């Protein structure tokens, strides 16, 4: 298994440019496994993973065999590819990799890490005869490796600035890239509310003879009550009922409503939808690791994610300690300015992938909070946070999915 992972990680992360030609060659060499199951394609800036998880769980509760393909992983590579909530086995990864490596070499395919992994997921889903696969895009949409599928329904959660060097410098440019997952004669569901972006989606839908459904026009939700265990909310509009989720944060209710709307289009009963929403767990998103003190991890790693996190943190009336690490290609100043002032103590650290050096991050954090410590090793940073925390305090680890993954690798207790 380690040899296979070394091979995968040794592949290029991206091609010299986003492209579909090599991915098309790869799936053709594998006899187009992506055509052997129904799929739902999910794009957007934030909420893709959670919406995918909600929808996969709903489909599973409805009795379908369901593949789920997401990225990145938090702890183990296997997390990226699941069937009915269970990660692909190491043995299956090894078997599929050997088959695919032969195809790559025989057909002289210049594949990347993400293309190879995506094709592996499709082959696995085809081999295991899933009924549905919920497929999250990797980067963008137009030339994303996942775009070789022909989905039943396309979902675009929302649009904000991300990966601007690849996708474009404006929301309009990014919206055009992501809207390109829209295929001919499909239903497209979105939670986006920006009229300029919606105009772009509508224009693409008209060109493709597809129809656009806006969540905001179809459903209105109201939070009935919320705790650290569960959120209960009512929905009115196309559906009128009450639902519960165990995921925390108001934004997760919006993600749940998006999945609910798609499930309704698939003619899944309300009872199964309720079960699916309630039973969904998605690691690293406002995930509670222990209660006393309250320790949580959250993978907010861009400006929109931080804004959602801030809404949640503001409601917590406790002494607050933040363990913060941010990747080097993010909007540091804006992210820090929103989150850091809400905390009594900041501990700056680094995740395992392209982190902002602690010294550089420290310079920015000090503008907004003087109570700062730098501890480069993330495990040691959390240890320090736990030493500083009393039983009724709040410790949050955030700023990077890679940082959250580092922390989830460790058995979490007072002696982390």
C-alpha cells in the first residue's frame, strides 16, 4: 500500500494546465467505468463536501448502494473513495492501481494525481455496481477530471474567490468555470444568491437546454433550536416539514437544504430524507473532539469559510483559545482580521502542506491580537492550548484542512 501511495503522490499534482484530454484517454482505456452508474455532480466554493455527504447518506437510507468521491482527505487517502459510508480498502487500492498503471503505460497517458485517483474511484464504483455516485469536483469544473461524468443532476453550492491563479480573478470568471459542469438537458440546483452569478448560470443552462433551481426560491428555512448535539429546523416552500442534523453551524443547515432539494427531485421520501440528514457525519467541520474543555476542529480555509465560522464562534460565551494555521496561498489578512479578534489567546502553528510560516503569520496576527504564541509543531500547539484551557473554556483548531487532518491523526485527550 505504501508503494502505491508513493507512486500516486509522485504523480504531478496538476497538469501544465487544466485539461480533459488525458482523463478522457484514461477512462476510455478502462472502458468508461463512469458510464456504468448514475451520478450527482457537486461543484462550488464552500459546502461541497458536506452537501455531498448529506446527499450520499440520504441515498443510502433510501436503499441505494452509494459511492462517494471527495477531496482532499484528512487523515488517510482511503477517505476519498467510499461506498455506503465505508472507505475503500487498502487492498482494493493496490489492485486497482496495478491495473491502472498498466493502462497508463500501455496507452502513454500523461496522468496527474487527481486524474488517476478520480479514475480509480469510477472503476471501483463500477466494479462494485453502485446505483449512484455522488462526485465532488476537485478544482473548478470546466476542465476538472470529474467532468467526464454525465450526471443526473448538477449542483453548484456557491461561488466566491478561490484558486484565482487557475480559475480566474473575479467571481464571474470563477462562476463560468464552475458552471461548465452543466451538461445538456439537466436540472441544476444552486444555493448561490448573487444575481450576477445566477445570470451566468441561467445563460449556461439556456445554452444547454437545462433548467436552474435556486434554493433560495424553492425553500426557506428557520432554525427552531440548536445545541452542541443537534440542530432542528423547519422548511417551507416546495417542502413543508421539520428536520434535524447533528452537524453544527448555520451554514450546514443550508447545505442540508440543498441536499434535501436534490433528494426531493430524485423522488426520495421525506422519511428517508430525515433519516439521511440526521445520520450524516462529515469529519473536520465544527467537529467536537472533547467537551471539558470544549475542543473543536474546523476546516475553514478560505474567506467564505471563515465568515461562516465567525458566526458560530460569536455565539459561544466562554474564554476562547485559537490554534491557527493557514496555507500560504490564502487571503491571510482578511481571514485573520475576522477570526483572531474573537479569541483571548492565539497559538500560531503550521499544517503539513504549504503552510504560511509561523513568523509570517505572527506578523499579521499581532495587528489584531497581542496575546500570541508561536509553536510550529501542530501537536505541540494543541498540547499548549490544552494546558492553558480550564474545563469550561473553548479551544478551536482552524485555518487549514491539512492542519485539522494533522490533529485528527492523534488520539485526542489531555495528553495528546
